[in-house]
C-alpha cells in the first residue's frame, strides 16, 4: 500500500515535468473508483494551467493557476505515472491526461493506474484544494513545525490509547501509515503498547525526531529507485525501503539482537522489539 514516502516521491517526479503545463484533454476509461469519477467536471479543467504539485498526507494535489485542480488518492494499489503519449495502455490505466506546453510536456501523458480501484480522482474548478472537505480533519504534516513535542503532549494528555494507535490517527499526524509507525517507534525505542498519556516529553522528542528521520530516509531511498518505480512496464510493487522492524517477525533486532515480535493492534500488525522498545 502506498504510504507517504511513495506519494511524496510521485509528487517530486511530477513537479518538474508538469509545473506550468496546460491540461489539454482527458480520457476516463473506467470511472468506478472508490467514488465514481465525475467525468464532466474533470473535462471542464481542460485548458487550465498547472501551478504546482502538492501533497497533503497521502493525497496528491495538482493545483491550477487561478484555483481548483485535481485531488488524487492512491488507495491500496494506485500509481500516477508519466509516460510518452503513444505508450500502450495498461489494463488498469483508468484515467489519462494529455498536456500542451513546451518541449517534452506536449508528448507526455499522465496516467492514473489502480488495479484494485480503491483510489480517488476528484476535481474542483475553483478554490483552494487544501480546503477540500476530505482534508479538513487531517492533522499536521510530519515535516511541519506544528508537529512539535508540545503538540504531541497536548494530543496525548490523559489518553490511555496505545501510542501506536495515536500515531496511526490521521487527525493527529497526516499520512503516517502502519509500516512507518512501526519503524518510527522502533527507531525511537518506544514500545507501541505504551499508553500515549504516559510518555515523557523526552520520549516524545525522540518520536518526533524518528518520524522525520524515518520518512526523510524513505523518501531519499525512493528517489534513488525512482526510475524503476516509474517504469510503466514494471511489475506492481512500490519501491523497497530498508525496514528495521516491520515484516521482521522472529528475526533478530538490528539494535539489541532480541527476537522481533508481531502483535495485533486495532486489527493491524505491529512489529516491535521487546528487548529495546520500552
Ligand atoms: Zn531490540
């Protein structure tokens, strides 16, 4: 499942080719996503110019000059790829956009590809995409100053829920999924079962730093494998990052050698080290 680092990597890959390009046309080959695509509304964006490619949590935001734009969520298996316009269609290419503009832009096509169709492609003609109702309840971005130790303490105050569940809550911090929460808590040396309200300020500081380091590291690694990641003929599967805890059940902890344990929290697998996560 695509997590924040994959979405950020896609955002970066689109920024340079598409910034300033003008939407020329769009084909919707299958409108049955998590919400049906509003085809006429999507077509009404033709002729508009892309101002910027943004990201909020796990949403990609294609902002248009003058307001409005596209809001794309990758769901369980979605991707956004840039390919030469004459590239053979993939079975799961549900939406294709063409552009006009200088040089390479006019020969490029952006495709939304999603085998399981849990993704979203939404459009707005006007206004700030960042104020879309789907984004209204999202907490701060992990890289923002608002994601501070004071903020974490405030959100955790008197909370008895496990710290892992708190960090999985998108209203607490945007875009942190199951894999990266496990990685962050391992890096911070914090037991995922610890009640959020019992974590000290010094430990919250470690959680905050680990969040930034783990995500930034994954984005860097994603950048180095970007060509494979974008390969239109490649197999599904997102770029592989070096995971320290997630998926390593019964293997020795890379820090203390204890056996990594897997438990279930709110129906999701948690991987942690009972030897060095307290
Ligand atoms: Zn350990």
